[in-house]
């Protein structure tokens, strides 16, 4: 009646446990011949994959045992092993995971204990006492620290349960001193790291008391809110026999509403005796007695028979055998899939290693390096032509900030005008007022180069004459000479003195921006070679892999590339400076402007072609173009003639000279800015692309480079041996799993 009044929760939980029990029985009966072989196989595969290959994230389920100290975790493990033992881990207790593999071998007369060697991966049999010492040493060697690296122990016995479990250090709620508190915190973080892993099934051991006070279960709830991978073991059931009655036994098993319906739970008693004394009977007999007593007591209290599958150690161990067998069986396909993919990955890496060993052969080393460099130079031309998908890309703001950070301490002008207080002001102007195209887009290659050209043109247009041209400057520039000194000569002097340097300073910024841009394209080019679609360039990927995997080759090629950029910057500055010098020494050439106008009113391909083929049209065009230039010269001459030469009119002359200097400088600046992209193409980009291929083909290896390559070759041979060893491990694991699957399929067919 109490159970009926309590509602449907007992019936739901009983149904869950009973269904699990029936599933176990059916599976166990059909696969009894394969169980131990399956556990051994997948346990060995997991250990080899994690230890020898260093792969932690592997699709292999495992049980982890968690709980506070003194809740009976060690006695539960002894019960699963079918005998008593004690790992000698000192006063500090366990500080690393202990992976325990229990194998039921009926034909053995006594248990056999093995410890897995950490280096060879082999299972070595030892006397039980020696195993206890080995495991204890592995814990004690950590001192007051913890480690995720487990110690592996296997027990083969006619009395143990077929399963494996990871015993974690117990949570510690109390610490005597600061060191103990630090150790407790490290142990908790170690345990939580295992609890976070979604493939781990948590066996939570609590004392059989009030469900609301189960602290370890609350920790498990944080990582498994729906308790899909949590199993509760309520130990020391015998302490609550007297408190249970027919009225409360059902609600107590259900946790008085504090345990969710879907949580699988067991209540049991484990053998116990007075500390310091020997067990009064053989451990297996004691285990049988407490199991029988648990069932007798709970049945006597009127517990519904449907609940009995969650009472007693035998029900728990049977459920666990089935659970781990089912979990391992379900993991065979994912494990085999991961191993197969791992094999493909190792085959690719091994192939790349072998190719690099060939490429670093002393007889081919220089040729390989040069070929990689020439492929890199060719790929740069494609990147500058515009490619899709290459990385990395940058927005303009990120690009200009990185440029300024890279050139901190350099003395060239980085802001176009003193009116900008900071780089942020300049960026705001470019974004909001100048509305620089593609400001917010992440670009690289030719598209980013065009954006850079737009920015440096704006930067140049901020150039102004260094200072105000004063009356004294005009008079001083006129002076006297042996010949006739005209106002034309005065204007040239003033332009050279006041206007040449400001423009020259900004040209330095242009050159540095272009050089920095090209230097940032190295990783873009390498990514394009590795990942781009280049069916007509089959060597790109091979050469890119050599550069990516071989730091020495990559450094050598990158340094050659950077050196070419620096040389091209120097030539760019020299050519641009020569152009400015000639411009300011004879600005009137610029002032003549174009000699031919364009009338867009009547322009068609047919007319252009007809004009090009007509000699009469050409003869008529030439005088018109010369006349147009002559008219510009006449305007300039008129401006110069308007400047008075009398000393009494010096003030008027100064005003007119100042106006002419400003007009002339404005025109020169506009011409330079209009053609800055042409100058960048002619003085930097085109020569850079042309010279880079030649520079890469002329690389020479220094003695140090050769020594570095030889050292690299030795390391490659070592890596190859390791890869071959790992490939053998993977192949062996794959063969064993495939063989086991075929054996199981054959057994199924025979049935």
C-alpha cells in the first residue's frame, strides 16, 4: 500500500533495471565465448593507441570509479577482483589513475597478476605482493603531485568479474595543512577531467544514506545532467537494515524523490571486518554471504520483487559485465573507423617524410631548394593576379596597425599630416571621410595591393610645402649671377628648397608600405601552394610541403625573398628620387601637360582603327598636339612676364612668385599622386616579380646551411623509424579487430 501511495516512480525504476538485466542475460548467453577475447582485444588496442601513439581522444568507452575517501571504493574493487589486496600508496593515497582489467579465467586455480610495462607495452606477470609494490611506487614517485598517466594492472582469476575499470583518486573534503589542500585540489581537477569526457561511464560510490547528501553524485550531475552515463552504487546497505520498514523500503530505494527516475542505481553491502584482523572466512564466501543477506533483508522488508535486480553485489556485477560487453561491442566499428583513418594519416605523413628525405639528399639539396624557391616565385605572381581562398587575409585597419607596430622606432613619417593626432585619427578619416574602398574587407594578394595603392595616394596628397615662402626667401633666391637670373630660376630654387623634401619624405612611406605588403604575402603564397587548385603546377604542393615541414628550407627561402624586397625598396627609392630631382630641377616639363586631348563625343573602334591606318590623319594630328603644348608654354610665359622686375615693386613680385610656386607644386603633387600606382608597378612590383625568380635560382648554401640540412636529415630518419613503428602498431590493431569481427561472423553463421 505504501508503494502504491508513493506513485509510479518505483515501477518506472524497476522497469529500467529489469530491462537492463534481461538485456544482459540475453547478450551474455549469446556471446559468452567471445566476452573475454573482446575485452582483452579492445583493452589492448586502447592502451597501445594511447601509450605508443599518444592519442588521448579515442572512441573507446571506459568505466571510471569516483567517490570520496572511505566510502568503500577499494573494497568494491576487491569484490570485482574476487580477492583482497592493497596497493601500497603511502599516507598520501593514490595520485594517478589505476586501470584495472579483470578477466575471468575459469581453468585457473589461483589468480595471476600482471602489470603493463610503460615503455614496451608488454604485460609482465608478477607475484601479487610485488604488484602491490610496483603500483605503490608509481603513486609515491609523484610526491605531492598528481598525473593523468595511468598504471595498468590485469588480474586473471576464476573468481573475478569480466570487466575493466579506472580507479581514480578519491575526493578529499578535509585537509590538515596547505600542502594537503593543494593536493586535494589537484586530485579534484584530475577526477573532473575524466568526468568531463563523454565516453566515460561514471560509477559513483556513495554511502547508503540520504540521497540529498550525496556530494559525489552532485559532481557527476554537473557533467551528466540527465544521468545517461552515471551509475550509482550505494554501499554499506547493512547499516540501514534497522531503519527500513515495509512502509519506507520502496521510497528509500528510490531515494525519497531525490534521485531521478532514469538513474541506474544499486544498493549493496561489501564484506567488512575489524581493521588489523584477517578476514574470518575466505573473501569469496564473505561476498556470497553479504549478497544473500542483502536480498533476504530487503525481501523481508516487503520490497517489490521487481526492485530486487538493483540489490546486492551479484546483481551489480552481472549488470556491469553486460554493460561493458555491450559498450565494447558497440565501439568496435567506431574504433576500426578511427584506426583506419589514423592509418591513412600515418601513410600520408610517412610518404611526405620519405619524399623530404629524398629532397634533402646532399646530391640534390641545392637543386631542391632552388626549385622550391622558383615555385614560390611563380606562385607569388598568381597570388598578385588574384586567387580565391588563400590565407591569411587582413582588413585594412588590421593591416595598417600591424605596419605601424612593425616600424616602431623608424624615423620616416607615418602620419600624412600633423593635424592627425594618432593613427586612430588617420584610420577614422580614411574610413569615414575618404571612404577608402574595401576598408572593412579581409583581403590579400593583388586586391590588397590595389587597396594599399589607394591609401598611399591619399597619403601623398597631404604633402605641403615645408613652410611659408617669405619675402626674404624670394629676395634671397633671386640674388645676382654672372648671367641673367630670371623669375623662372627663382621659382625653381624655391621649389627645390621648400617642396622637394616634404614629398621625398612621403615617398619613403610609400616605399616602406609596398615592401611591408610584399613581405606579408609569404604565408599567403605558401598557403596557396598547399591548398590552392593548381592542376598545371603539380610541383606546387610537393615544394610547399617541403617548405612547410622543413624550417631550414623555409627560413632560407623567406630570407632570400625578404632580401629581394629590401633591394627592390632601395631601387624604388633611387628611381623615385631621380624622378623627383629631375622634376624639381625643371618643373616646366610637368606643367606642359598632355599634348593630345580626347574628344569622347565621337570615339568608336571603327574610327580609332581608321585613324590609326590613315597617314593623313596622323599628319594633321601632330601640329595640333604641338600647338596645344605651345599654348601651355605661352600661359606659363605670361605668368612669369607678369612678375615685375623693378625693385620698387618687390612686394607685388613676391606675391606673384609665391602664387606661382604654390600652383607649380600643386600641379607636380597632383601628377605624382595620379601616377603613384604606375610608379609602384614600374619601380617595385614588376621588377620585384622578375628578379625574385632569378634570386631564387641563384641561391647558394653556406657551410652552416649544409650542416643544418644534414642535422635535419638525421632527425627525419629518426622520425621515419618512429612513424614505421607507429604504423606497425596501427596495422596490428586493425588486423586484430578485423580478425575478431570475421571470427564472430563465422560463429554466427555456424549457429
